[in-house]
């Protein structure tokens, strides 16, 4: 019930969030094994800003393995391989942008992902991603608004962890009872895999991104070749992965709206006038140096050490 607990930038709260996340995971993992699973792999898809996994190995059920790669990967769309898993579960998820859920967003702040005319959640992104290799999503945990977002997937075993009263406030359920329900429903989800539906995105995909504050797509209005209206850019893609890649590219554009919040924050500080003046001068100096050939882009980040694993 405290958004500081899932941000690495708040060291006074974040470690407690890691413990809560691991406790939820362990309850689900225990249920999956109880239901008949013989292997459980954990993919860390939570983006707290921590360069290391949000899921701490020392807190995780030792029966489970953390999935890793030798280079960076998108945990939603880059790890799907056929004939590897029977089912997927999604733990500690959130509702989509605009749903009124706790910390509700899609991919990142202020983004509303559209696929074939529907606004979709990250849980559905997971389902459609794994649907490409015939694997169903069978269990999800999150708040009551996420359950409503996923009402089109009636086979899901869903655990409501809390009732959202705004994007930053909730009414919590007792943790012990939530974990008991997680174990029971995770076990049942495994036993009932045959009833689950594989999610397949109808193609071609009519995809798009709608931006809400602090994000903005207004800079694309009037650009030839762009289908833009009311902070929404839309396009047609031949398949789900291409649609997802297009949406994430638009996310990078929409993040251009974030610095406005930085400007507003700086303007409230003592000496703000001087800081903003220095910023304007720095822009001019950078432009003149680049125009004169005196400025070179900074060197690319060094290659990661050999043997580094990405989670």
C-alpha cells in the first residue's frame, strides 16, 4: 500500500518491498509445486530501477530457478521458446493506465497501450506474448481493478491482493489469508491447465499508444505520415511482436513529456532562476560547439564484463 516500496530510489522502503514481493512469489511457487508442477522458473519483470534483480535469490524458494540471459532482454517478449513451458503465471501485477488501480500503468508512467481497439494490461501483453508459442496464462495476482481489466479471461485463477481506492491508496487484505489463497489457486491453476485458453492476437494488428500526463505525444501532431489524434498515435502491424515493438518505440517518444515535471520541480527551488538561465546557456553552448565541430558524443558505455547475467 506504499508506492515507495517498489522504487529502488527509496532505500528506506525498497528492501521491505523486496521482502513482500518474495513472500508473494514463494506462496505462488509453493502452490504450483503442490498442484503438480515439476519445474518453476522466475522471470523478474518488475522495473524498480535496481540494476540487480528485484527478486532476491536469498529470499526465493530454493526449488525455483531464476531465468537469466547473457545479454539484456525484454522479459515480456524476448524469452518465448516453444516446447519449454506448460503455462505462465503473473505475480504482483497492476491494472492498466486509466483503470483507477493502485500504481496502474502500462509499460511505464502515462502510457495506455492499444491493440485492435482495446486498451490492454501488462498481464495481457504476457498472455499474447506466450500465445505465440501456444502457452497459456493461468494465474494472476493483483488488485481488484486488475481483476476487472482481465474479465475477458474467465479461466484465470485470480487472487485479489487489495482493493484500490486510488492510484496511491488501497484497502489491504490480511497478508496471511492472501498467501493461503495464492497457494490454493496456484495449485488449482496447474491442475486445470487443460481448461486455459491460449491468447492469440488477431492480425494484422491495429495498434497504438495513448499518452496521459506525465507522458505526451503532442510533439508528433502534424508530422506527415503519422496517424495522430488526441494524444494517440496509431498504426497497423503484421503481428503482435511488430506491434509491441512499435508501441515501445512510441513510449520512448512519449517520455519526452517527462522533463516538464523536472522543470516544474526545479522552478520551485531556491536559485531556480539561475539554474534555468544556466540551462539555457548550456543549450546554446552545446549547439555552437556541435556546429563548430568542437563537441563529440560521449563514448558508448563499456561492454559488460564477460559472464554477466541479465535477469
